[in-house]
C-alpha cells in the first residue's frame, strides 16, 4: 500500500513538473517573437526593458508600422445663403458634393416641424427629425454660399414603400446619368419598423428623377421579435447585423461592379465597447439599378455610423465614426471588403458629405479637405454646415520650428 502511494506521488510530481515545464515553455515561446525586436524599435516606443513587457507594450510591438499620411484635423464653419440655420426647418444628412456646368450640387434631408416622439399618434405625429422628409437639393458657385433649389425626390403615395419618409441621400454619377440612393420608411413609423433603401435616376442633376418601383435593399429577415410590445430591444433571436435597419446608403462604381455600402442595425441592438452596436455592410450589383446581393463577408466593419467611403489608391477608404471599438478611425481596403485601420481621427464631423471633385491622387485624405456636414442646434432643428481639414504630420508649440500641411 505504501509502495503504491509512493508510486502515485511520484507520478503526480512528474506530472506537475511536466506541466510547469510546459507552462514555462509556453511562456518562453510566447515571448520569442519579442526577443528579436530591434533596439531601435524599443527605443522608438520608449520601452527600455525587453524582459518585462506589459500587455500594453506587447500590443504596441504588435502594431504594424504606419505613416501619418491618413491623419488630419478638422474644423467646422457656417455656410451662407439658404443652408444657413433656419429655425423651424430641418436640413441634415447631406450627400457628397459634385460639380456640373460650373456649379456645385448637394442633396439633403429636409422637413419642418418639431419632433413628437413615439408616445402619441404615430400615424400623424413626427417621431424623428428625419421623419416626414423629402429630399431637396441646393447649388453653389463657391461651396460656401448656397441656393436651395427645391425638392428632388418626394415621398411616395399612401401605401408605397416610401410613403412616410425619404432621407439620408447619396449621389453617384455614372456614364452621364445621375443616381440618388436613400433611406425609405413606410407608415406607420413605429420603433420596430424595418426601413429600406430606394433609388432614383435622372439625366440631369436638376432632374426630373425616376424612382425605383421597389426598394433596392432591405434588412435581413432572420430576426424574431419577442412579443408585440413596441420595444426594439426585446427579441427571441437577433438575426444578422442588419436584421432591423439598413441605413446611410452610398453606391460606388468599383472593379467593374457597383458597391452599395450601408449601415446595419440589428434587432435587439446592444451597447458594446462604449457605443451602439453598429456595423457596416456592402451589397454588390452589375449595374446601378441592381439587383444588389449582400456580401457573404458582411459585416465588413466592427464600428461606425454614417457611411463615408471613397475610392483611393486602387481600393476603398472609409471614415468610421461614432460607435463601436474601432470608432474614429480611417480604414482602407484593397478589395472593398477587408478593411484595415490606417489612422485614428479626432473630432471628425458627423454625416460628412465628401467633395467628389477632389483630386484623390494628390493625397490619401484630399477628398476630406473640404465638404459639408450637419449639426444639431437641438433635437428639433438641425442644419448643414461646412468643414475643412488639414493633414497633420507633427505637433508643434507656438513659435517652434516645424510645420503642418
């Protein structure tokens, strides 16, 4: 009996030694990739003891080398003319800016009246600032002073998929034809409503516009609400990342196809990483009118809010703002699907309307040198403003040698 206990104890001891050796080997092996880091890289990161690396130091050593080509600072300013603030009128979510016949054009969401919310008569009240909207457009000679030209795309007739509101518009020019894609909502507008994406086209930026008879994009149909209470957080099954809403559409011609980028909202949306659980997706078509097929790789971002994408260096660049663990970053993808972070950006404006007339070969962020955005005076009234940016290569004090672009 004693002999058996001695044997058992020896086996356990050997096992513990083996485990310890394995643990030591695992730790040693896990450190191997840091043992060959150059002294110059350690010095650059301010790490002086390679034998005592914190989790933060290891993350820093794992970061890929980056330049500051994608880093910039922003300022926002008031526009003049009809896009200046006007109490009682909502102007928001501007499109990109294009230039035709010597004039700049921009499209935007427009409505009037205060927000009532969901507690009253939702059939007749205004539940959001972007409820009961039409799409209008304005023109400018200089991008600063704007003239409101009137409606471009109006809500549909009662019973149509866009009878409640058309909003958050984006412009694309392709082969001498102009395309507006935008969000649509059908009445009644309740908190569980599933919006869609519409399309309109014209031979001139002034219209007239022909609307698609059916939406070109819809939410995934694989989530299940829990009960019938108007609460968008109660679900039996959440479904895809875009099972509730498809928002902020933008179509880009890319690699012989048409890439429709959009923001997805999931049924039972959660708050994660200090922000809403918002991600982006893409649907691809052979022609602007569709049909659009969602990529099997969706979602293509971990974060974001309004879509802000442009063609850059043979791929697609994106400014990701507001929500999620990768918010406030500029990202780039060689194929329009697989994005990597290029820079962290501070203070980027919301709902950016890019300047599509920019020479994007000049600099990776040239398209962001000026454009339009929107701002809340309060929850009832929003208006369109301008923005500027500058590339930032270093941080200098007043009077210190050095310069930024």
